[in-house]
């Protein structure tokens, strides 16, 4: 086992709750010595962290599907790491694992915290570590179960997905195509839209920054919208509501356009379209499907292998860049799943 006594763990903690976009002042940068695991525990060295829009919600002191991060706590983050010390027979030094590691270089997980951390060994033959944070990881599972369980696309139907070039969006559109539906993305900028169509095989993509979403939907969804997978909320949701078909399914996955609001969240104005069209909107929280992740991982790993699915990650290096890197999600600078590389 490696000598851990000389190692220092650099951490980023929540220092204050943000109003609007988080700034550097919302974080504190701390260090502590790296400790040996006690019986039954493991020590994991962080390689990659998943940066997620949900992190903004976890910084608020409000009731949600998960408790907020406390002031002074290490910021919550999922990640991929390597076991560097183990007193648990289920994990060996050198194993690659996925777990809630937090925004820090080393994560000591006691035996009674293993389940809560969600730790599991990843099979690097199925995908690279960053793919395990994307298509094979939490965003991929969100796209898979949100689309398949709630959206329930049928062959020939039209599926629209916003945030199409992002982590969840790329899975949703590609999966919709694999299942025989038409996939129409909505994304910010020509480069993202071109990639979604030319590389991922979506049927079309509407650039909401470069033109009218209303006109784009009219042009690219001539038969209306059967499934809308909503990642952004706000005005785009209202535009799609205006074009849904009878019995349409709207998957409420996220509303990133609203996460940094200092005013109350803007709800849909066109909701009576649900009544007229006998349609429904349903929220999804990915963790509810944890028992079924292995089935989805096996299916999606097959698509990665046979080339029917691609997985694009936007990897930024350096733990210290976390405060600024996180903001890429909210200004649309990330192109693909945003990942922070902490160690090589
Ligand atoms: N319910 C769940 O269990 C669950 C799980 C995971 C994620 N989510 C949600 O899924 C959504 C996507 O997450 P992700 O990890 O895949 O992020 P992502 O799409 O990889 O990154 C966020 C993207 O959102 C877009 N965006 C930012 N501000 C926007 C605005 N004002 N209007 C429209 N688009 C905006 C940007 O893309 P453009 O350049 O295209 O604007 C940005 O790249 C988020 O709402 C997230 O909270 C939910």
C-alpha cells in the first residue's frame, strides 16, 4: 500500500450561498492530510469530476429531492477515481470506481458510507472513465429512463430535446433515433447544431440563439411534437407546448434557464395546451432508477461499441478552476458533458 502520510488533500467547500450566478467568493479552498481508511473503508483518488447543472440547486437552502450542501461542507460531486488504499475486500488498490467523491483530490469513504456514496467499480472495457460520467453515467441514465419510461417514444414519432448538445441531450436524441423516432434538437449556436445533426444523426437542430424557436419548430416538426424532453424550461418550453400533439408526453428533466434566477421561477404560460391535447407533463429524478442502471448501461455500451451512439465530453483540467469551469454550464460554453480533470 502507498505511503499516504505525505499526501495533502485539496478541497473546495461551499463558503456562502450564492444569489444568482456563483462567484469565487461562494467557495473556500482548504487542505487536510490524507488519512488511511479504517476497517471496511476505502480511500479513492479523484481522477475526473462530473460538473452538473444540479450543483447550482444543491447550493440553495431549499427542500428538494436531496438535502442542500451545508455551509463549510466539501461541495458534492460525482466522479471517477482510483482506489489507492482499501480495507474492504470488495475493492482492491488500482480499481477504477464511480462514487460521490466531492470536489476534492481524495475521498475517504468509511464502511457505513459506502452505500450512500454510490460507489461501484467501473468496467473500463465498456467505456472510458469520462464516458462513465456521460453516456454510461448519471446523465446517460437520465436520458435513457426519462425518454424510455416517461417519454415512451414510438417509431415515427417526433421527439424534441432541448440542451441537445449537452450531456443528457446527446443521449436523448441519439436514443430516440435508435428507437425509430425523429429527433429534433434545440441548442445554442451553429457549431452545436451542426454537430448534433452531422455527427449524432439528429434529423434537425434549432439554434435558439440564432433564430426563432417558434419558426424552427414549425419547419422541423411539420407533424407536431409527440415527446418533448425538456432540459431548459422558460420560453422554449412555452414554444414547444404550442406545437404538441394529442397525447404528447413532456419529460420535465430540468430547467437550466431558471437556475440562477433571482426572481421566482418562470412557469409555463401555455400549459392549457396539455388540456386541449390530452397531454401530460411528468418530472423525473434519475436516482429513482438506480436499480435499473445496469440494464441501461449494458444497452448503451452496446450502442457505443457498434458505433450507433457517440459520447462527447468537454474536459477541463485543474481542481482550482472549479468555480469558473462550473459557470460554463450556465453560459453554454460547455460542448458535451462537462468534466473536471483532477489528476491523470
Ligand atoms: N432530473 C434529473 O434527474 C436530472 C439529471 C441530470 C440532469 N438534469 C437536468 O438536465 C439538464 C441538462 O443537464 P446536463 O448535465 O446535460 O447539462 P448540459 O446540457 O451538458 O449543459 C448545460 C447546457 O444548458 C444550456 N443552457 C444554459 N443556459 C440556458 C438557457 N438560459 N436557455 C437554454 N439553454 C441553456 C447550454 O447549452 P446551449 O449552448 O445549447 O445553450 C449548456 O451547455 C439540466 O437542466 C439538468 O439540471 C436532470
